[in-house]
C-alpha cells in the first residue's frame, strides 16, 4: 500500500517517509538497507544508504542528486533548500520536535510548573500546562478544565481524542505513537510525552505530575 511521502530533516540528511522493506540488500548500523529505483534504474549511494527505520524508509538527501535534485544546507537557520532540475525550489524547515533536550536551569531560580507547556507534535495545538494548581483553567491536572477534562478534544486524558487515544499516532497513550505530544519550556522542546518506549528523551503521561511538583 502506498503512503504519502514526507520529507524529514535529521542533521545533514533528508529522509522520506514511506513503507518499510524486507531485509534483501543487507544492513547498515543494524537497519535494513532499502534499494531505491528511479525510472527503473538503481540509485547508487556513496556513504549512507536508504534504510528502513521504525517502519519508515529513510533516504539520504545526497542520493537525490542522481534524480535531478540538488540541495543547499543552511547551518545557521537549520534549513535545507531543495532545487529540482526544472529550477523549482522547495525550502524545508525542521520540525519543532527535532532536538528535545532537558532545560538548562539556574539552580537559584525556581521554575513555575505553569511554564511547562504541552503541545501537539507539530507545535501548533496547545494542550495545556503542567500547573499543579488544579483550579488553573490551563492545567492538564484540572479535571474540569479545557485541557484536563476527559471529554475535551485537546486533552491527553480524553481516551477517544487525538491526543489521548490508544490508537492515534499523535496520542500520549499510544505505545506505538510516532508523533506524540511535546513538553516545552520557554519555547524549547524538552520531552516527548509518550508511552512509546522506543522514543528517546521521553516522559510518560503518568510521570508528568511528579515531574511538575519536583521543580517547585
């Protein structure tokens, strides 16, 4: 079954999302190598091959040169600019979830739990704060608030919602989620909020309250 391809930037590589392939062409760093064909011809790689990783096919941007696509890497803006042989240019900006890190915090400064904010994976949908004040309307711990109610569309506690369902790829509770919510501090992503143990730099939904209280 064909899936839509999505360009994803990782360091100096650009990858494409697609269907996974069987291990027919060897492995690279423990991942299955995927053969890439263009107009029936095999696209050769110089150093890094296309691979299957976590159900996605990852193709290094350097391989696109053989199919008429050149690229420029803007290190300052963390942006990749693709140009086709027809002269068309496409600029790609990395997703907000590209490099989650724990915040660098001055030990002499107390963090307010309300400064920890939850967003959808793309950073566009606000999902509440970690305010430990259970009367705070924006707190995910307010069972009657917009972001803490089990009936709210933008709540990770809604078992039938996009962000709380066991089946949504954007849910914090889906053990196989590929686009879980993110936890941010002053605009920087610090954790993925997910039950998926394969995702690094993550925190489970059950750990959020303890994490919030530990900072105050």
